[in-house]
C-alpha cells in the first residue's frame, strides 16, 4: 500500500509517494529542514541504500527520486529494458527511512516532450563516458537540474561509482550558483569485488564472472601505483586484456578532477567495458609514486 501524503511516515508501509509537481511541492513544504535528496533511476540496491543512509544521517528529511530519465539514453541504449522495480524500491526506501519519494512519469518531467533548453555539460562532459555516450551528460545534468529545482534540497548525495557524473554535478551546482552541497559516497562492492549497479541484473552468471575483470584491473592498478602512471595503466590493461570477453571502451588514469594524471600524488583510474550486451563502469582512487 502506498502511503498518504501528510500521514506520519512511521505508521505506513511505504513512505508517501508523490507523482506530480503540485503534490511534490505540497509535501516538500511540510518537510523539516535540512532536506537531503538522493536521485535514482530505481532498481535500488545496496549502493543506493548507502546513499540513503548517509542522507538520513545528515538531514532531518530525506527525499528519494525515482525516474528513468529518457533524456540520458541514446536510441541504441537500454531505456526500454532498464529494470523497473518500484515495489521493491519502496521497501528499500522504508528500510532507509526515506520521508518522501518523488516518482514522476516522463510526461510530468517533460510535459512538452524533450526539452528544447538543456544543460550544456562543457568540456569535462565530452571525455570518458561523454566520448562513448554522446548526449549522456546533457541528459543527466538537465534532469538533475530539474530535480534539484523541484525538490529544493540543502544537500544531495551521489555515488562515486559514477565518478564523472559526481564531478559533473559538482560543476553544475558551482557554475549555476546553486546553494546545494554535493556529497560523494564511496562505491559499494559485492564480496568478490563487482561494483554494485542496477545493470548487473542483465549479466548471465558467466558474464558476471567476466565482469570481475574491471575491479581486478583496478586492484592491479592500485598495486602498481607506487611505480607511477605508466605502470598503473600497464597493470590494469594487462588484466583487462587477459579476459577476452571484456570489450574495453576505456581504461584511463586522471587526476581526481578528471584532468591529466600527475606523475605523483592523488589520481583516479577509470574503466568502462562491455560484457556481452551490458556496459559496466568502475573506478578507484589511488596515489601515484612513493
Ligand atoms: O545515476 C543515476 O541513476 C542517474 O544518472 C541520475 C543521477 C538519477 C539522473 O537520472
């Protein structure tokens, strides 16, 4: 049963779920601050739960948004088959003590169809994911801007699993003068190293085993980090190359803000690869040199 707006959340089986802007505005007005928002496309897993838990620890009220944003999917991508699991998602929201769920339809978010005015991600949106998924960050930042505008949070939480997305959202709030704190939350992994992702649901058992090459490559890169950037990339690419079913889009080393990697000091190693029809991404922080 879906909760009612305004009824005390603890007595309900789910948090109140609102589906349109007016209901959201009315429910948002009643939430005590500070307010945190965690944006998701649903198919929630322990990675999302970690975001919600951090939000719960930081804010008086937590809003979760659940919206599979068509704007960030290319026509060749998996919009139609993206997992939609609202009932299970709401159970996680209950467990993580979410106060309000905003689960709009595409018609609510884009009443006149695809918007003509969109956020331009700039040069950092054209590398890595942006190079392989043209239009992706324009779609992400446009919906993130709208959701920030509609939910009016004090703080928002994004996973480091989508590290470039986290960087882009930070850039968005800075460049568009939004007075909102953006908190990054570490990646949650399966015991064998696989980074949690809603898209893991697509993997066959055999593909899942192949997908472990990404986290293994990151570990190899970290192990070689004392020897500098060339050694890191050599170690990581050797692990990926040994797994013939993994089709690598990129394996790149950057500084923590996604600029060119330093010879020494903090850096980020990022990998994207297709395993069968499923595209996986993963990354890690590391420290180059001794
Ligand atoms: O990371 C995601 O799930 C999506 O890109 C986001 C931030 C919810 C925007 O649709």
